[in-house]
C-alpha cells in the first residue's frame, strides 16, 4: 500500500515531485509509525465491518482501529468479539489488501484470547490499541502482547492511549509520565506509536471544545500535550511517534464535492470555492489543528469519520520548499555545521539545530511524498477525495 495509492497513477505523477513510497505490515516500525496517517476508528460491532474496511482502503485509508472499548456498550463486548472473528474470516476469504488493522481492547486478557480465536486470520492484524495506559495498567498489557506474539509467531505492535486522569492532573502528571516512559522504553520494540485521548482529558473537567477551537486552545489540554511531547517525543533517539488527538465534528459531506472533483483533480480555478466550502462545513478548526499537531511534534491523527482522512493526508505531504530545506541541511558536506540561506531565499537554515527537523521531514517525505512546486493543499485534497 501507499498514501494516495487509490488515485490514478497519472494524477499522482502530476501532483508529486517525489511520490509516496510503498509499505506494508512487514515494513520497519520506523516507516510504519510515520505512515499511520489518519487512523480511522470503527466500532467492532458493525455487521458489515469487512466491507467497510475494504471500502475505506479504496478511499485512501491505510490504518484502522476496530474498537471494543469506549465506542461500544459494556453489554456488547462479547458479541463484538465474535463479530471481529467473523469479519476477519470474511476478509481472509476475499483475498483483498487491507489497511494496517489494530484492535482496541479493554483488558489484557482479551489480547491472547482474540489472537487464539482469530487463528490463521491473525496475519491481517498489525497489533492492539491499549486504553488508559499508565505503568500499572501498561505492564500487564505489554506482557499479554508479548505472550500473544509468541503464540501466533508474528509481530504485533502496541499503540498505548494516554488518557488517564492521573496524566491530566497536575499533582500526578510528572510521576505518571515517568512511569509511562519506563514502561514503553522497556517494550520499545513493540510500541509503534503513542496516541492521545483528548476526549477523556476534557471529560475530567466537563469540557468540550467547539468546532472552531483546537485542542491547543483548551489550555489545560494543550499543557498535557506539551508535557507528553516533552517527555516522550524527544528527537534524541529516546522518543516515540505521538499521534494527534481526535476531531469530533463531521458535518462535511464529501459527496458535495465529488461531481466537480471527478471532472478535474486540479479544480480548474475552483480552489477558493473548495477552500470556502471546507471552512463553512466546520473543517477550518480541523485544518488548524492538524497544522498545530505538526508544529507541536505530533504525526498522524485519530479519526472517527471518513471525511477527516483526506485533509489529514493532504496536510501531511511535504512541500517542495520543506524538502529543499531538509535536503540542504543534511548534505554530507554540511556535517560540520554552519548556516546557509535557503534555496527559496526566505529563511536561514542552520545545520546543527535544524538537523533533527530535517531528518523527520525526509521520513515524512518518504511515506507521504513531496508535492511539486505548484501543488498545494487544495490540489492534494481534491485528488484525495476524487474517485
């Protein structure tokens, strides 16, 4: 699979200076953690889940979480587990390529049980999402994952969700973060990414952000994100990929744009029309939040509606200017440091301070591609939405 792999090759060639690379479940953890993109969540109770997965893969989704936790009622868990086993069997019978699939469990015991019940179809499973993760809960989860790996003979990743009240509350945050750091470091090879449960953070104070506000505008939430990145997202080799928080609003209906996008992926001058429509349909807040995610060191995003996927992926593509700067900074002859004017003559590139940024940018360029000089967000979004 690859990002933007669902669009026609000729269209992709016109959009990208460097096309996104191909990757799959057996790719390195470094590549997969950067490639998660918009991770689409779906309740595990859906009777047509296998068809949904195939449909979303055809629309550009490369990672999905099938949820047994907060998205379903407590009374539905047993039925949802049975449904997952059936749906994996249906996917296996269809022999189609599926996204990276993860199951969000409630308790450690579910991990081994589900791996056993999935049987041979476990080959389509990339790992588990671990809720309300802290040191006390996290160790049993990680031990259960290690045991399940041995039992099924294949690699399974963990994506812990950082959402517990102890992480939010100021008096326990430092200790909780250190405990999480010890746990994920001990099981580093199995941790693909850390996910932020901002909805739970808001819940602890009875808050809910409006559609024109980002998670960073809610200062108590923004402070937690900053501390998580500070401790767990460092660029010195000790950090992890941390994904952006969920966006709750989805009034945008993609079908509104399909007729005009089908005629031309480059919109033929309609860029401002689409931009205005996006803002009017409550996506302005989402777009700002995606930009702030990246500015604060986060990559990828939790999504609960398909209409969020294309904007996340379009804004993840590396611009030609970013790529040019990163390549200049990482030239072998620049190894000793120094300062230079950017090729775009609009900024200073300082080799040593900007090296970690450049390395992260080139990794993102590998998995999401590099846009041509005259291609921007609107063109990428239009192509991502077009069928």
